[in-house]
């Protein structure tokens, strides 16, 4: 596996691959790799000849009150994992390589609307930081396909929209959330949980699944389902940020055109913010006209 910290030599190596007709898959990450990331890498390997992984803890997607310095940095272990998975290229730039003029002067890419709801309301500017860095990384790597996890479902939707709106010739592949056996979505943040919080954490997934089952059984008062779920999380010791039943395509309220529902939750356990989601395809003959959701 070749590791690059500078853009120009990586681009020159990838140009060589392209000239030989090799297809390039890209997996952008912030490191601290776990099984969820490795599943993205395995899928990338199936989709292309060359797999490029980036590890870059992007300061632009952290707000001043979020602890960027506390984000886990585990480069040696990450490299070993990527090497064992057969990744050919690792891009590991410094902040100065990605933002040579500093972040204040950086051109930004913003996907309106989708970036402002759900996690976007509680983390203003976060998704603009994500789309800006993903755009830069896409331009550096110029992949044929890029692989993202469905755990960050809103992020995936925003990236799909950016790629579509800007006519970027990149296939975006979403991969199902990797979970521990008790249902907890694998996340770099799980490592921050105390043993007691770790025991409680799967309740997020249980609550989402309970809500999905209720909708599948025909329960159609979404406001009631949302507030019941929030109450369940609150009573168990979570600080819920949102629990929302939305149209999976627009992330807006479910309406008569909705084909798939996404149920999304974000909640804090102590200082750790966990997110998760599940989805449900709707029966097109159902009458959803009466449903309401914020
Ligand atoms: O999902 C992440 O790890 C990050 O948001 C990403 C896509 C690598 C951009 O920094």
C-alpha cells in the first residue's frame, strides 16, 4: 500500500492507473477505522481495480464548540487494517495540504435545504464542511465510484445531490450500516461510551425498529410515534436531538408521493452524540394522504 501526504504525487500515480484503463474506487474517511469502514473498502474492491482510501480529519466540518482535538487518531492501526484489506493507495494529507490558504478563504460547496434539516439544524455549517472537503477529495482522486455508509444517511443523501447537481461523473455507492450483535451501529464514537452507556446505546436502534414495525403494521400517526420514541429515549437517559419520520428521498415530511420512509434519530449519551436510521419501503396502494410529520 502506498501512502501519500501530498496531492501532486498521488494525482500522478492515479493518472498512470487511469491510462492503463484501471477503474478507481474511493473511500473517504476520517480514520479510526472499524468494521463499518472495512465493509466499505471490501465493496470498493468489488467495484474497481484500484482502491484509494483517504484519512483526513476535516476541521471544516467541526464547529468551534465541537472537540476536533479529541477525535481519535489511530494511524498505525488504520494502516494495518487497510493493508490487510488490499487497499493500494492511502491519502493522508495535513490540514495545510488541503487548505493551503486557510479555511476562511476556502471556496465552499453548499447543498441547500437537505443540509439544513436534522443534523444540519443542530450542527450548523457541518454539511457544508463535508460537501466542500468531499468535493476537493473527488477532484483530487477523480474516482469512478465512491463508497459511503448508510449510517450517515443524511450525509449520503447530500453527497448524492451534490454529485447530481454538479454533474460529477462519479457513481455513489451506499452500504448498509454495520452493527454490533446487539444492534448498535458501528461508529468511531462508540469508543467514547462508558460501559454503562454502551449497555444503553442499542436502545436507539431498538426504538427505530419499534417505530418502523409500527408503521409497517399500519400505525399512521407519525407525530405520536415520534414523540413516543423521544420519550422512550429520554426516560432511558438519552438526550434526544431529533427522532424524525421523513421521506427517504427528500428528508422532508412524508407525503402521498413518498415511496420510502427514513426514520432517523440523533441522541446524546453523556457527551457522545450517536446517530442511526432505518428505512421502510411503502406500499404504493396505501393512502398516506392523512399522515403528518414535521
Ligand atoms: O463520514 C465521514 O467520515 C466524513 O464526513 C467524510 C465523508 C470523510 C468527510 O470528511
